[in-house]
């Protein structure tokens, strides 16, 4: 029996490669990326593709057509630009927005049963604690990353094509080894006893929803399997129902690492922004001045629509997984730092030597 063709852009990234691993036995996976695959299954057809180049995208899809024909079951589009350190819109527009338009244009000669776009819950206007965001909640991009997703969602909606669309507004993704930039940096600050670990310029009762990688992959598999029954277009929020606050996360991390209560001291936003500016100029800080304006943003999600259409709900939650990721830090700190692309302090390097 001939296998379905599933195209994954950004196939060398964490989400793309995880989905390829999960689907490769039942589908023929074609991966597009501009970096080599880290650990692809042998039967994944990985192609070098520069999403910012007309010629590169055209050539890759000509290869797909030659090898597999013009029918594609699902396109999972994860390729995008993402950076906490870059506020400019140039790369976001070039990669995320224009790259998606380029891909859609070249897919027109194919019969595509489903186009799945990886967006973010951050396209929504933040809410207050006690409130939840639904797919119908206001959309307001507050910085470059969600703005690029809003532009791309609009581009897809306005594109004249006969391809069913699923738009995924995903919470922050993590796994058992962390692999979440904001969580890893909060853990690092506390583990290294940095002064910034106890200073906070916002409401410690706010937080944002997260989602375990395994649960995201389960949702993607369900989207693929139910592609012929899903409404078109369909927008889904994917995240955990419980939203841990910054203060709760601080308490869990401190208790697990040091077996003591956490302490957070409030600091005025102007002072925090000035300090972040100085640290940024010294080149040694994750926290950027623009982030201070968003410390009170709260993202709690109502994911009932995903439950209805996908029969899906998260099997993991961050409260239970944080002790797991913290234990992995305790067991092998240097490996944990390496996994999360963090520079270990000199005292840790000497201790581990």
C-alpha cells in the first residue's frame, strides 16, 4: 500500500524532527530545512531548502513532484524566524511571512489535502488572571514574533487556493529536559544565584500556558489522521489548562534545587529596563529592555475546541514535569546547559572538571 506523503518544513527543528520521528513509519516524510537533520529516520527524504529563495523552493517541490507525484496528504509548516534578542521585523517578514507565501504559491500545482500552519498563542491580546483566551479572543501582536504570525495567518486566509487550512496557535513548548528558552533562563538565574533571580518588575501572579512536546506531537498526529473530517479553515489553541504563575515557577525551582522558600523582591519597571539595557550592552543577559513591557502579560487558554475536533487533551503538565527537568539539571549540569544552549558559569566548569 502506497504511503501518504507528508511534507514538514523546518524538519530539522525540535518540533519538525519530533513529528518526523512520530510519523515516518506510517507516512513518507519529506523534510524541508536549510540545516542538516540532527537524527532523521533513514526513510525520511530530507531536502535542503532556503525558504527565502524562489529558486530553492521551486527546485525542492520539483524534486517532490518527480519522486512522489502531485498529491500531498499534509503539509506541516514549522519553518519560521524566532529570536528573543531581535525586535526588528526584517527577518520575520523575509522568513515567516514571505517564505510562507512562496511555499503556498509553489504548492498550487499539487493536490494538498491539508496545510497546517504553526502559529502562536501570543497573537492574542493578554488577559487578566482568572480569564482565559479562546480562538475568538482579540488578536493583537505586541512584539515582532507574534506580529509576524498575525501577518502570515492573514496571508494564508486571503490566499486564493483550494487547500484546507489548520491554524495552530501553540503555547510555549517544553520537554523533560526543558528545551524552553524562558523556562531554562529562569532556572539558570536561580541555579546560579544571580541577583536578577530575585528581582521582578511585574505581577508574580501572571504567567503563560505551556505545552509538552509529546502532547503537541499527539495533536499533530490527530490533525493528520482526521484531515478529511476537519472544518476548513480551522483555528486551534493548543496548550495546558493550568497556567503556572511566575511566582509559582520560582517557588518550584527554588524548592527543588535548594530546599528553601523562594524570595522575590519587586523592582520598578524603569529601573529594570535600565538594568536590562546595561546588561544587554555587556552581552551577558537573556533579559532585553523590551521584555520589561511584557512582564504582566498573562496567557491562559481554553482548549475545548481542540478537544472537540481532535479528541485531544494534554497528558502532561508543567507542574509535574518541572521536577523532572530540574532533576536532570542536578544529575548532569553541564549536559543540561548544553542541551538548553546556555553558557555554564566558570565555577560550574571547574566543579565538573
